[in-house]
C-alpha cells in the first residue's frame, strides 16, 4: 500500500467513524435544529420583504444574501458547539491512547475528524438548498450568485470548524473550547473595524484582509465572485488551524 | 523482539523510569511486575509510541519506537491500563474501526473481526453496545482490539485489573493462548499472575529494574531469605567471604565493591552469626547493611493470590 493510498484509507476510516458518531449524539440534532430554525426564520422574513413590493418578488431582487449573511455570523455559535467535544472527548475517555498508538499520523486524525464534522454541517447546508428552489419557483434569481453564496458559506463553515477542531485540541474543557472557537470567529468579523482604529496602513490592511466579510459577504455572497484571494483566505485559514491542531496533538505526547 | 536500552522518562523534574534496560525475545511472554507507581505504564507508553522517552532507546522488531514509530505501531497490539472504548458503539463496529485504523480493509477485515471476536468469546455479543458490557467483557473486547491486526508483539498493561476471579482466569487463559505465537509484554502488580503466565519476570520498583528472573528463582528469593552487605577491617574481602560462607544457613557470599554480599537460606536471619564469626576472627566489623533494595519490601506492596484461586482485592487500596 502506497503512502497516499494508506493516508486516504485512514482518513476515510476516521471520517466514517466520527461522522456516524455524530448522528447518535444529541449535539448534532440540537445544532441542526438551530440551523434550520434560524435559516428558515431569515429566509421567510426575506420572502416577506420580497413580497412587500407586490406579487412575486416584484420589490427586491430575490437573493440568498438576506439568509446567508446573518447565518454566516451565527455560525460562530453553531460550529464550535459541534467541534467542542471532537478531540477533548477522546482525551477524557482515554480513547486517544488508541489513536496515538495506532499506525496513523497525527495529521490524519485531525483532518479525518475535521472532514467528518464538515460533512455533518454539509448535510445541514444541503437541506437548505430548498430555499433557492423556492426562489427559482417564485422568481428568477441570479443562479451564479446563489451558487457562489452557498459555496462561500460552505468554505466559511469549513474554516470555522477547523478553528473549532484546534480549540478542542487545545483544551479539555468543552466550554472553553466553545468560547475559543467563538472568539476567533468574532475576531474574523471585527478585524476590519479594529483595523480602522489603527493608524498604520500595513496593520490595517492586514486586519481588513483577515476579515471574513471582505471575502464572503462583499464578494462571494453579494457579487457572485470567486477570486483566488477569497479561496486562499478560507483554505489558508483552515490549513493553519489544522496544522496547529496537529502540532497541539503532537505536543500532548511530550507533555503526557 | 523488544530491546530496551537505558530508557529514562521524566515528568517535569520527576524521574518516573530510570535507565531501564531489558529485552524480550520472539515468542516469549515477559512479565513486568511492580507495585503501583513503579513505572510500568510509563514504559509501555514509550514502547507503543504514545510518548517519547527522555533518554535512552527502545526498538521493536528492529525499529526504533520513536524514530520509526509508525513501523512499530503497525506491529504491536496494545491494551492500555484503562481499556479505551467508545461506549456508544457496538462491539463489532469498535473492533472494525480499530482494524481500519490498522489499514485492514474489505472482506478480509470483516472476516477477521468475526474471527477475533470469536477467539475472545464475544461473537455472540457482537451487536451489543459496549456501554452495556460487564468489566470482564470489556477487557475481552479490549483484547480483541489489540489482536485484530495480527500483531507480532502484544503489550498488555494490567490486563486483569479489576476483574473477578473467574474473569481473571478466563483472560489469563486467553493471554496464554494468544501468547503461543507472539511476543507478549504484560504488566501486573499481582505476583501469581506473572508466575503462572510468564517465562521471565522483570521486577520494577520506583523506575528501576530490581530483579530479572524466571518465576521459580523469583519465588525462591521471595521465600524469606535475607540479603545484606558486610564489611570488615583488617581482612581481605575474599577471605571475609570465605569465612562467611562457613556460617550456618549462609547460601551465598561473595566479594563485591561494596563489601561481601551475603544471602541466607529461606526464613533465616544469619546476621548475628556472621557478626560473631567476624569478631571471633578478631576482624573489625565495620558495616552490616541490608541490600539497597530488599525484595521483600517490594513484594509487600504486591498483591498475592491465595490458594491459587482467590485474588485479593487489595488492588483498589494500593
Ligand atoms: N502524566 C504524568 N505526569 C506526571 N507524573 C506521572 C504521569 N504519569 C505517571 N506519573 C508518575 O510516574 C510514576 C510511574 O507511573 P506509572 O508508569 O503509571 O506506574 P505504574 O504503571 O507502574 O503504576 C508514578 O509515580 C506516577 O505518579
Ligand atoms: Mg500503570
């Protein structure tokens, strides 16, 4: 078995295990319910607003922005709730001893777990594809924009979940893991505001570029754009978080 | 198969194991015997690649446990002290997951999971949730997990701890059976456990290996003989040893750097007679000192079995 082959097999094994564990835990259903309730609330409100302008979507342009934009913010509460137990539970129950002594690499454990929780969230997102169907049925929305809006949302979810995995590797306390995930996500929303307060162009540019709004709402969601910078933002942040989570797991061996 | 040289582990400033050296040959069942806190778990965790040593090295099947951890981990089955189980999974899926982590796939993997569950006598409970199993059953599922990928080395950390006497016998029988074709390193603080299962016993205390013997010799040493050093002035150590050997009930006496090492017959204390012999020879008795680590002291901390059946439940108290 080649190395790549073996890694893929390991990732798939861990993915399958973690993914199925989620569906027997209450937290997935709680988060799923919250996700559907909140997104349904924002979507129906936006439909109401569209209808204000007359029959169909006469007034406003039919769009998913009114739903996905607030949901992008609320993700900072939903995602860490899903990830907070992901690594810490294993440490508490001792099962990490099996993972760390099985012939798998630390990064495979982290990435496998991340893919699983991202997979769970992808199921939630997939269900809400019903909303754009409603838009298509009642009006003529911009298909490309809906696609990039969802695609960007999916990437953003992957990013916050990666940060959540890192938080769960750092601390055994679920509440602290939850708050770290939430805090980092909040920072990614407010960084440009912080940047505008700084009198240094370099720092404020960096802070602005770190802001998710720049890469999601102002770009993929509202303008239907997918730029290399936006992709690099989500992929880069996820990769950094997963790398740090792997290092954290590895450091546990030394501190054990 | 297992080769350990100068293995040392610090937790912060605390030295949990101190330059351990030992080996286990292919096909051997080696017992790692020592009271709680001796460093058994620490040693095993280093061997399994769970954590790196502070110093020294260990190889398994020729691979360094730290440098080549992945190769080592492919070849070992490990049962940690507190059997790590996913309580919300079924027995079958748990063992299947562990087989997957070891790179097994497809039909071969499914058949092997059935086979190994059958071997540990858990096939009829394959669909049970782990949560609902008794302690003895969980231990057997833990063993199944350690065996599923056909490892050539098994590392079992206190595999019979907390089991009732009948379960202890079952698990022990199982270990004997699976140990026929592989190398087993087994830790315990129950003396009779190692004497029944192991071909060789390493006694570890406070991070040091204090004895390495086959079970029979170890029992003899345990039967109450005293061991001490004696030093005297104006006499050569060899002459002193010669004289001490003449004392009744002295089994062995030989000169060493620290004086003459004396071992008495079981259940005797020959120190007064040795002292008297020295005085009689008009030598100056300088020192008469128990050997650094008295085996009895260590074994007082180990639990024993009575009548070969009952396990004393002092385990919890220790
Ligand atoms: N993670 C740890 N951090 C600090 N000290 C530890 C840790 N694990 C074990 N120790 C200490 O190291 C010593 C050896 O422990 P251990 O290897 O578990 O012994 P045993 O398995 O023989 O009971 C004990 O004194 C224990 O308190
Ligand atoms: Mg132990």
